[in-house]
């Protein structure tokens, strides 16, 4: 299947609210991105239900995943369990490196840097989201190979998983790829510089 992960900028109107109202608005923006992903895949997605653990429930034979941060939201629909994550690359307490990955994994990722941190973090989160385990599964999700700048291979729950990533405008977004083809989708109104590692950049 071809996956169409969609990344949308958060409009200025969503930057003002705080607390629960802001989360709700970001969630609606993420679901707008999800509808675009579904439309590209030729799917009419009508239900955004989640289970008691906040894990997205499949719509028929299709699975979905969303992620949102203050400046961008991301979403994808897939014929198999889906996972997507977006993060802004920014410094944090350096103790987070030992939480996210082992020394061996950092070696595979080219050492400890903020870019490597978010590459590893988003890749692992995409995998554990698809598995429905959430952040609790991060420690047992292991990086086993980094074949190029756009892909990371991870081992989780006795399976080898492939994640594709995109760097753009100070952010990293990762989607669980496995055997699928990935075509990244950005909105027409976005003028952000797009990294050429994407397979295809198209406008809805």
C-alpha cells in the first residue's frame, strides 16, 4: 500500500488558546490532516474512536495515527497498524539520552546529538504507537540499523520494523513504513523548505 503521511502547519488562530482548549484545537487540526491522508488513499474515514488506553481503533480494515506539536500536526492512514510522530528539534536535559536509547544504539545513530535524539525518539514512537503500547514500550524498542538519513530499522516485539523520516523547518517527522511506499504530503499554503529526502512532495 502507498502511505500518504500528511503534515499541516498549525494556523495562528490555534496558538492563542491554552490548556484543554488548545489540545482540543490541535486534535481537530490533526484530524483534518488525517482526512487528507485518507482522501489521498481513496478512503472515506468517518470514525476517530479510541479505546480506553487512548489507542486509535481501526476503521474497517484501515488503521490511523496522528501526532501534534505547537507548530505542526501529522497524520497517516494505513492498511496495517499505523504509527506517526512529529517533534521539534530543541535542546533538553541531557539525561534524556539514556532514557531513549542505549550506548550501542547511539553509536548506530552517529553519536549523541539533538538531531540524533529526535530521529531516534520519533522512530521509536512511530513503532510503539502502531503496536498500541505507547511510551511504555520505548525501552524495549531497539535501533538495529540506520541505512541512510531517511530510514531507521528497529526491532520490537520479535519483529523488524522500518521507519521513514523527514527533516524540515526544525522538525523531524517519522512514519512506520515497513513494506509500504511512502509519499509525503504537505499543504499548498505551507512555504516551509522541504528536505529532498522525501519520496514525493505533493499538494492537496
